C-alpha cells in the first residue's frame, strides 16, 4: 500500500525514522513537517510497516524529490517503481510542470530508475556530495 503521510501519522513516522537511521534522526520528520509547508512523504507499507519512501517538495507547479529510498531486502521488487509511478500520478493530477532531483554520479541504480521514468540529466553539480559530483535530473510533464 502506498500512502501520503502527515504529521499525525506518528507510528509510521517513527517506523520510517527507525528503518532509515542513515537518513533521519529522531523527530527529523516532525521537524520537517513543522518547518517546511511544502514537504510531503509518500511511503510504501507492507503489513503496516515502511519498506520505502519518497520525500518530496510540492512547490506550486513544480516538485522536487529530496530523498528516495527502499530497504535493501525489498529492492528489485517493483517498490521503487510503484512509488515513482504514484508520484508521477500525483504530479499530473496537481498539474505539476516538472520534477527535479539531484543524484550521486556513482548511484547507477537510481540513475537507471529515474531515466526509465523520463528523467533527463540537465546539469552536473561538481562535488555536490562531498567530493562526488551530483547530477541534476529533470522530468518535464507539461
């Protein structure tokens, strides 16, 4: 099941922070909701537990993917694809013109899935990730 969460989904938020400690500290997501009115979290749940997510900003007619991750055990099971498909559906429903993101140049898996869904490389960001270049990718929807 894929769902958008809000700051009221405390159990899901705690599960998300616990499953992805390399990304979140305790209460990071609640702080994000409180401090950023544009932040959204799309999560993939199996039996009520988080196995993947996309954190994105919805800023008027554009979207920016901030974080996208699927637990290792659940990779290559179409969970990432399902999340991206749902995000693209939301974007089209909201009449979003484009979606952007940054990805590490050496993250071949991520670049592959983004390319599969129409994202194109538009710029290189030198040393964006501590001595590793980032690739700015964009998917134009309109």
